């Protein structure tokens, strides 16, 4: 059995200090899979939760951290016909990206355009597929809509803001906790049209001012408990709220159902990692997502969507990378390169 290096967790879970690079079995591609030699992988908050033992990988997925990566196709599994050895790709996986090699279903890979660097490519899958699913598939954003995106400076937040803009949203309000993040979100191309510091301002009041009292048509929320009442207050008639996480907790002490009924609100929970292979493959290969992906241009591109990199770490700096995200210092994506 071949071995490889990977980022492992001492005792299987625990604090940042339990992360280390060690030897483990190299995956063998199954039917319809390819083996990819990883060049770079992205960090996501779900990695922090899994490391702590509170977000186990889906059944059948690797227990190694990491759900997105870029790299070269190294080997084809039986029945894999879509790719050739040497192809440059990036992709999505249920787990295992923090490693030298990852086995991935061929339908979950996307060809890396020449204008994207390996780092930029690794920053796309989890963020942009999640944001597309939330904003377009479930949020049903359309021209003229008013949109509110919480955690606006996160990777998914930045992706959601830009997707809303290219779909013709009238206003896109983003929340964050610091002036630096808010100023940055206003400055980037196709960034937020309005911003709110949720630690010092009432975002419900602000979006009502921005929309002349109408409220927002779409909310993308990662926060949960502390934002619930203001989110409901912020929504317009027939508004849609998509819940992606519960950073402040999942239980709301009391809920007034009246506005949900009388404003005809649609509240949708959305996950990606736990979805079936067929669902993920169909989503990634849909013409609608393809149209979005074609517009992701990277730092040197000229299209309407860009991927923003906060910081790049070497993988022997994985503890520092996790600490950076834990301390909520990033505006944009944290990427780790494998060497």
C-alpha cells in the first residue's frame, strides 16, 4: 500500500496544536474517481468544527480535513473517462483535501482555466458553489431584488455578494464586525452597495432605510440565534432567507410566527457537504452554475467576479492558518499550499 503525507489530528480531534503533518495511506480511486495530486487547498470554518469533533465528515468520506483543492490529475480509476492524466483541475470533496493526494469523483472536478493560479482555483469550489446554491437555487435572486449578506467578508459572503450583483440585484447590503472589512467590501468591484457594522448598528433598521421601508428580498445568514428577529424584521413581503450556519447558536428562545405567515416568508436551510453525489454533480455541471464559474476571473482576469485571497500559508504552517481563521482575521480566503 502506498503512503502519502497529510495534515492529521493527534487523538483524532482537539485544539489547533493537535494538527501535524504525518504519513497515512494514499487513497485508491474507486470506479468513476480520479486521483489528484494536490497543489493547494482552501480553509473553511467547517474544517475548524471537524477538528474540534463537532462536524464529522459524511459517511464514506475521508476523515482527513479539507473539502476543496486544486491540482493535477495523477491517476484514473476504473470507469473514469472525463479526464486525462496531467489535466489541471480544481474540485469539491467530502473530505481529504489536506493531503498530497485526494481521490475525487470525476463529476466533481472543474477544469482550471489558464488565467487562474493554483491558489485562486483552490479558493473557488466550496465558496462559490455554496454561494450559488444559496443565492440562486434557493434564494431565487433576480434583477431588482434587495439582498442582505451576513459575514460579508467571509469567502462565501464575498462570493454571494458578487453573484447577487451579476444577477442584477438592486442593493446588496453586507454585514461585518470591523470598519476595515466594511470599507473593503465597498471598494471591491461588484462588491456591496451598502454595509452595516452589526456590532454597533441595527441592520434591520439600516436595510429598511436603504430600501425605502420595503425590506430585503433575500438574506444569506451564517449567524443564527442572535440575528433571527432582525432577519425576520428585515425581510420584505415574499422574502427568502437561506440559513447556512449557526455561528451564534441554533436555538432561538421564542419565535413570533405572525410575520412569517403574513409576509409569506420562505425560510430555507441549505447544506452542501452532506448532499448526495448525484446532487452535487448535477449542481456543479449545471449550465447556470457554469455561467457563473466562467465569470470567475482571478486577480489578473477581466470578468465581473473575482476570487479574493486573504493569505497563503505553507502546509507546515497549518496551525497558524487555523488560528488566523479562528480569530476571524480574514477578509477573503485562506489558502494552504502543499510542498
